[in-house]
């Protein structure tokens, strides 16, 4: 991820028509290729219509105090979004609301220019600029809202409000409205839904805490996007794409991580070396990369949460040799050293901080202390900034850590913890006092993250931890982190195991676009029931979210180690939850790889109920497959072929379990359905597949791990009957390297071929077929 910088949207507007020159009841109109906005001068309100569906999805949009305003329209040009049109609503105070449509963009873009036309300073704590009455079918009681609180009803009693984004959709058709705050530079965007006068309503709010506007000063608000989509999932993805484009996000390679926390706290020098040695031999060949040391390595007094002297290690702690030698040892093994710390928190009554009291934010003349986080740093104070810079620089450059797990992020806002935070809760943002009154608390936080990035360097991977402590850090972190813990800590029991899939599904669209979602570690240890371990591991693997584990690798049974190995590496694609607007935690996911032929599809089926079976019957067309033709598949964990099926996918899942199905359309020629290497069954390892019709030969290339048996599962169907596999071979170079291949079974059209390679390599293989007589 590049070092992000805020890009001011420079809109040059050529005013063309003023509502003051029009008669009451006249309508001003702007449009692009997707949307049409109409401003009604008599009601001083607006409506927005989706051209493709002819749906007036905003029946009536009102701006606060717009009755005393006048509207003008004109052309607009944006350095990122290009050309468009804008409606400007001008107020006597000088305040201006802008409603803009840009070419080939699916969103209405809203901004407000706040103006202080008085002779004294004005402090703004929040604004509620917009309320939208939506024109959606069906009736509001049958609509669903999806936000940070998860899937809820639309009414305010059901939906407490969502940070950053909100979708309101028909669960049957998926059509709906998606709104999202694009930026969070100085304020924290919130969205609410409700039902009023028989219609669904969406309200926007922007919390500043303390936004100081001096006399004559103008301040541009954060940017809000609103659009209508026939599939609201695509709208959520478009919102995330807009965030990534705005902040020019380029993601680093996705790591696979061992975290010490759920195994042994911070672990210690001996155990960490044993873990690293084991991972080097048994996991690195599969895609493992990071060893991350968690809490308890650092010095300081344990008061109100963890110790918070991150300038050095504990002399009597788990790493007496120091943190630099520990990092050096990991690097010698070819592993990336990672470390946990809290960049924005201290402890005012720890003797280490006795001479550093001016580092902290204050309230009522006292240092601002919060539960677990300790004392919040004032990131607007130059002394605090210098201290934080020195800590981050020491950890990255002097000690050599290349992966930061940054915890307690909300302390950088000097705000309260709300853990576990999902729906909106008032945290009294701005109650603490900062050194620089011209900086808001959100701005101070973002400046803090930028400072840590500058001190550590662009090459260091940043994992934020976590939005559940205070959800304002969700949007407040956009463009500044490589990965984010998107939920609270999980655990080994089934209820807590489901926390990751709940949060990771609600925020799935951010993954791979804005950052990598981290749903917390997977559990493969033998004390966890095998079906539970398979379900969580399969969900993380199929969705592609950050794969972290936290267990004693050396004590894993071969079957549990094998489960972990099959989850690596990440596939780097963008799968979708199918029933996102129907289930609290989606039970169906579709992973599609169409980057090269042939297209590969993997369907994940999950039962999140701990005690009840789940019956699933879903149309293939709604899953994302063709509604014509028939499909054949392979069930990964059952290790069996799936007979041809069409139109509907039907199954019953036992409690707390999953099925992972690789599917292909039925073909008249042999084709690879699945491989054994990875849960995604060929997506990460099957680099090439081709049917040579004249030679009656199926050829391909596979990324094979040395010493691990690799199996191709092939459907050898014909229009009637099946093909007979007659032989298999690898390239001369592979054969010379000791690679072996053999047809191990054929039952009717179902063929299994095994490849064994003494070393990891890309193996080119071919399988010969004949038409049986």
C-alpha cells in the first residue's frame, strides 16, 4: 500500500441556471449515463432516478435548512472521477451543498462547504445534512439493512445505525440503495435507516467532536456516495473500489501468519525458535510467511490493560536476549518477523511516564484514561509525535520488524472504548482536549497512523487491531493500513468461532480492495472438533481473508497439520457471499476464477448453527452459475465426486459443518474438477489445463509441494458413456527430477491421477484417453 495522502476534490463549477430566476414548481435537472437528479424548486427537495431500471430510488431528498436556499447547476470536473454535472444549493450564510454526478460513475456525490460568517470561532460537533425517503420495493418491513451491525430490519429499533456505509435492499432480488462515506479525514461518517410515513428512510450524519471554524473560514465536509444497484452487493463493492481509487491504494502481497497470542501469550525465545523451525519445514513450502509476537514482550507496569513501554523488552520477560536478536533469528530462517504494540497509548501513573505527562490528551485537567487502553496520546502534540516516531522507528529499523500489529487504535482518537462495537453508539467524540484545537480527533488519529508509517517505512506491513474497540477506526483508517482486524477476538468454542465469519461477511467488500480483512485466527488444534476446524478454516480459505493461526504447531496431529497446509496460500481473488441479504451469517459463497480459461468455480456451503442441521436449496442462477446446462462437481472434505445436477443446488448440512464443492459445466471431453493441494481445489495450484482434441490428451501444469501427494480429480464424460484414461506422463525435465505420475483409479467417468514430487516445483503433466469400445 502506498503512503496515502488525502486528495482534495477540486470541482470547478460553471454556473448556468439559478432557481431564483425560475417559477415555483420548476425543476432543475442534472444527469449522467446512469443517474438523473431533479431539484424541485417549490419543495426545495430532490429526487434521483436510476436510468437502467427507471427506479426513482430517492423519492424525496431533503437538506437541512434548504428552504432558505437557492439552487444552481453547472458542469464539474474532478481530478479522479473526470467530468460531470453538479447541483449547488447555496445558503445565505455562505454554506453550500453540492450534489454531483460524474460520467460513468454509479453514485450521487454529496459534499457540504461549512462557512463561519460570524466574528467569533465556531465549534461544530456534528452535522446531519441529509435525509432520504427511498422508493424501494417491497414494503419496508420486507427490506433489509446491512451495515456494521450486520443484517437487520430497516426500522430504527432494529438497526442502531452503521459506521461508514449502509445498504438497504430487497433480500429476494438483491436490488437496493448503497450509501457510504468515501472520506474520513476530519469527521466520522454514520448512516441510519428508519421507517417513516410508510417509507424506508436513510439519514446521514457526520460526527466531528470538535471542528473549529475560525471567522471567515470555509471547511469542506467529508464526501458521501449514494447509488442504486440491481444487486446491492455490486454497490458495496463499487463503494470499496471508490475508496481504493480515492486513496490510491495498492495492496502489498498478502501474508500467512502465526500469532503467539492464543498459544502462549508472547511465547518465549525457546518456543518461538521451535515454532519457527517447524514452520520453516512444514508450512513455508505451502505459503506461510510471518511469525508475529504478541502482547507481554514489552516493559512497563501492568495498569489499565497491557504494559505500554514499547521502547524496550522486559528484562525478566520472555525475550531476555532482546527483540532485535529475536527478529534476526526469524529472518535467518527466511521468515518475516512481526510484533504487536499499541502505538497511541501509555500509562500516566507508570513510573516510565512520570516525566512524559505532556504526551497525553486531557479532560478536566487530568490525563485522559480509558478502559484497557490506558492513557490516550495526544497526536497533535509535537512532543507526542516525536515519541511515537522514535518508538516506531526503533521497532522497524533498529530491531528489524517488518510486520506491525497495531492494537488499541481508537486511543489515537483519544476517544472511549466501546468494545464490542458494531452498531452506532455515542462515544462523546471530542470530550478530551487536544494540544492543537484546529485538529479534530479523527484528524489526529489519521495523522498518527501516517506518522507511524513514515517512521517505519513503506515496506512494513501494517495490521490494524481492531474496529470492534471503537468502530470509528473503520473509515478513519481507510488508505492507511494493509490489513484490519474486522471483529473482536474469537475463541475455540463454536459461538466465538462464528465471530470472524460474521464480521468478515458484513465487510467482505473491503477485503482485497481497501485492505485485507483479518477475522482472527483459525483453530485446527486437536481439542477443537474436526468439523468445526474444517468449517472455519474453509471459510477463511475460500473467502481469501487473512489466514492467521495461533497454536503449538509441534503438537498438531498429522491430520490437523494437513488441514492447516491446505489453507495456504491466499488465492487473491474476490469471492462473494450469495445470501448476504438473507442470512445473519451467509451460508453460501461463490469463488470464481475467470482470469484464464477454463473458468473455475468453487461453492462454499456453511451451517453456522451449532445444534441444528441446515437444509439448503438454491437456484444455480442466483448463486452465479448458468441457469442452463448441468454441472458436475467434487466435494473436497467428503473426497468424492458429485453426480451431475442442474438448476438447483440442494443439500443438508449437519450442525457446525461445511461442504466445499468445485463445480464445472458438464462437458463431452475430460476436464479437471478438483485437485487435492488446496481447499479451493485448483485455484491456486492448477496453472494450466488444455484438452488436445486430436491427440485425445488432457495436459496441464500444477504447482506441487515436495513430499506431499498431489491428486487430480478428472471428469472424463462423453455425450454417452465416458472416456477411458489409458496413460499418464510428466515432462522429461520433471521425470529427470524424480517426479512420478500414475492413474490410481477410474470408476465410470471418475478418474484420479496421483503426482509425487521429491521437491516443490511446477509439474507439467499429460493424461491420455481413449473412447471405450
